[in-house]
């Protein structure tokens, strides 16, 4: 299991376009990816759950990646977040 934190830099937070892209990236891996903000934890393959978190600029997400390709998935997610959010 791999874990890391990421603080959202995008002025709009996680809105529709990057949320959809994030879900698409996550679905490309066998590993289970969960996102946690405060007390709320969601499966990162669920677009509506992700949008429902209401993630804004400055919010910190705790990301957990667990599975056969977790190292590759973690690296890809860190790069995606840095470039898009």
C-alpha cells in the first residue's frame, strides 16, 4: 500500500473536467485508489462521489493506492495531480 498527500493548487479546485480526467487515469490501473478529505473517503473511480467531496483550492487530499501496480499508479497520480490540480 502506498499513501501520499496532495494540496490542491487549482483556483477552481476539483471541478468537472479534471475530475473526469482523474477518474479515467485511476480506472487505467488494477490498484484500488481512495481519496480522503477530512472525514470523507471515496473510491476514486466514482465521478459523482469525487464531485460530491467539494474539493477546493488549498484542501489537502490523502490518497491511498493498494494493489498489484500501486507503485506505477502512485507515480502517475502524483504527476497528474501536479500538472492538473
